[in-house]
DNA sequence: CTTGATTGTCTAGCGATGCTAGGATCGGAG
DNA sequence: CTCCGATCCTAGCATCGCTAGACAATCAAG
């Protein structure tokens, strides 16, 4: 009975469309503009269809976050893989992280600021989130001394980048000096 | 004609009441629960009265932010004043900052996360915000080498604390290890 | 003391929001 | 051909931020 399979395929396809459209709309006009009505209109279905895929707006944000986390992990790995030397890799990581945040502000918010109903820092944390953290740890583990736990070091480094990213984007830090900030951060935190 | 003065006093008093009530409600149930209706009900006036004091909800958040920034500056100065040694002062500052964020999450959000319509990092930035930054700078300027600008250093240190504070409170960092994170941060960033 | 205007406050309502109930419509199975 | 179940939509609920316009209280002038 391949008819059911086709329906399942179409359903999965529509779900991807919802997530992609929500993401697009959020990047264009911010998450506040992502209303269930507008979203439904853009995918050319009625509102209740959204609720047959997701429990609510939160879960849609969560879906965008998972997609974004996967991309961010890939971006970080790509940026660090091409670089020689642990310290230089950390620089590349920091720049790639902030670059991702700047280029995909809505996705970054979905992952790190908004409530997408996801579990963080737990066993049941979704794989993409774990993997994004792992991508950071792979690189940062190389520049941590023996007496410091790599996980702890990664958390601190990540938090610092997160602070720079969010404060800059909300206008609380002047954007011009991002580069020297990153240099200072890497110089001090990464002690080979 | 002291009757007008009395009215002005009463008006100012009511404005304080609005800000205090908004803050209280936000700390109790989160900023989402601070609706104009609920707020009006609590101060025992009708909704439009709020709009005779503030342009809208944003400005109310902004007012809470300014009040909070003043308190935070005082908290930081009080925590650092009682400590001997520049490095120990930096520890005290970091703990005081994170403590303030944990004890006043809604106020912290008003200052550093939400949009209160305030200008940051500019000339027309309100005095309380400038002063809060100044409070950090006073302490951190003591542990910065000559070849690093104190302002830049303060920004980076602040951003790192902000990252730890926000990621912890949103459940993205496990709260148990905050203490070692702060130690690592201070050890690395503050190089006497 | 009585006007008239100004100031202050409230009731009621607008256009949105997230979300849901209940009816219509369409397809495959007997 | 008829039924039944899945699928989708219209319509609506409660709530949101915000505002217009009516009403009442207060004050200066006659």
C-alpha cells in the first residue's frame, strides 16, 4: 500500500517547509513576526495544520534550533579543520562562532536565547545540541592544561563567546571592537 | 500654589509605584506575566493611567532597568570595597555580579536582555547604565596590563560573566559548576 | 455662587496574538 | 455505491498592547 508511504513523505516534506519558512521569516523580520497566522499563510495552509505537526510555536522554534545547531557544528568543524596549530584553531573557532551568530541571528536566538522546549546539558538533550558542544570541545580540548577539565574549559569559553555575541547584537557592546575582544579572549583563555 | 506641587508629588509617587509593582510582578511570575491589565489592576488604576506615565510597556521595562542598574552598581562597589588585593576584588566582583543576576533575574533581564528602549554604549546612554559599567571598570582597571585598554578588558570580562549568567539561568549550563567556572575565568583573565 | 474650561480618569473597543472545537470534504475499503 | 476515517478549514475563545471618547472632578474668572 504505497499510498500511505506517499502521504507520510508529503507530510514530512510539509514539516520541513514549515521549519524552513519559520526560519526564513524569523531571519527576515525577527521572531516576533513569526506568528502562526503569517506562517500558515506563507506555507499556504490554515493555522491548525501547524498544530498537527508541532505542539505550538515553541516546538517550531525548537525545530529551527536543532537544525541550526547542526549547521553551527558543521561550520565550526569546517573552520577549524583547515587551520594548523591548536591556538590558531581556537582563533578560527571563535571567529566562526561569532560569524555564525551574526549571520544567523534568528537561528542563534532559537538555539541559545529563546525557549524551544529543548533539554540542555542533560542526558535527554537532543543529539544536535550535544554535537554542537562536542564540536567546540574537540577544538578547545587541545589548548587546555592538564589540571583543568576540558568540559569546564569549553563551557567557560563558550559562555564568553555567547556574551560577546549577544551583547554586541543587542547594541550593548559597540560592534567595532569585536576583533580585539576576540583576540584578548583567546590570548588569555587558551594557554596552549 | 502648593496644590500643584502636591499633585506633582502624588504623580511621581504613583510612577514609583508602577515601576515597583512591575518589578515585583516580573520577579514573581516573569516578564510575560507583566501585562498592562494585570499591572493596572495591582496599582488599582485603569490601564490608560500607565500610558500617562510611560509610552508603553517598553518604557516600563526601561525604568526597571535603570533602577536595577543603580542597585547593581552599588552592589558591585559594596562587594569590592571590603576586600583587600586587586585580584581578590575581582573575584568578589564576579561573585557579586552573578549573585545579583541570580537573585534578581527579572531585573537582570530588563537591563541586559530585554528591549527597554534605552541607548547603550553611546553618549546619550542614561547615567545609571554608564555608572554600572564604571563600577566594573574601577575594579577591573586594577588588574589589567599596560598594553591592554581597561575599557576593552572590562567589556570582555563583563561579556564573559554575562554569558555565564544567562546560559546558567536558561538551563543551558548546569548550575553546579558555576564556582569553578568563575575561578577559571578570573584566573585566566585577571593577570595582575 | 455660578459658570466654563482644563485636567484627570474610566469604560469600551480595536486589531492583533496563540491555540482549539466542530463541521466539511475527500479518499480508500467493503 | 456506500460508508468511514483521515485531513483540512472556518470560526471562535481568551488574552495581549494600546487608544478614542465619554464622564467627572477641579480650578480660574465673572
